[in-house]
C-alpha cells in the first residue's frame, strides 16, 4: 500500500456540495480503488459507492444538458420576439402613413429598424440554436 498523505484524507466536494469550482479535477484517493479480497462486505460497499458516484455524475451531466436546451430555447424565443416586434412596428408605420401622420410614421420606422437590427444580431446564433434545440427534442 501507498503511504497515506493529508491530500488523501480530504472529503470529495462532489459528495458534500454540488457545483463546486474545479470539481472536474477532483479524483478519488487511491485507497477507494483497492479491492479487498478478504472482506466480502467491503467489496459490496465499494460497488455501492461507485454506483452512487456514477449516478451523481449522470445527474450532473443531465442537469447541464437541460440547461443547454433551455438556453437554446430562450435564444430562439428572443429571436422570434425581435421579429414579432419588427413586424408590429412596421404595421404601425404603415398605419401612420395611411393616416398621414409623418411624425408617428418616422418614429415607427425608427423602431422597426431597431428591432430589425436586434433580430439580425440574433441570427448569428442560428447554428447554435438549431444544433442544441434539435438535438434535445
């Protein structure tokens, strides 16, 4: 066996606390990986320990997968909202033009352009949105 050192006796933050900074670099100490041929119970306990650690890792991955899906959905909804606002102000501009209200028409076209620019900026995220939104359905 190896000599026990202080770093081997630290508690894994994945067990006691979730979402710790740097947790991806945490490694189990070497003595958790030893299979004891003498004691049947310790082997079962170790299997249970590894099963729980695996389930925690899976749950962590699933949570982040859900977060990515939610982010892609939010980005798609934002892009659609910008397009909706652009169309809304375009209709208002046409109504102001028909009513011969040049000040309202000018303001409405300015708003139309602003929402169009927001929409165009969101189009840069199209590949990201399609990739993650489609994958997770």
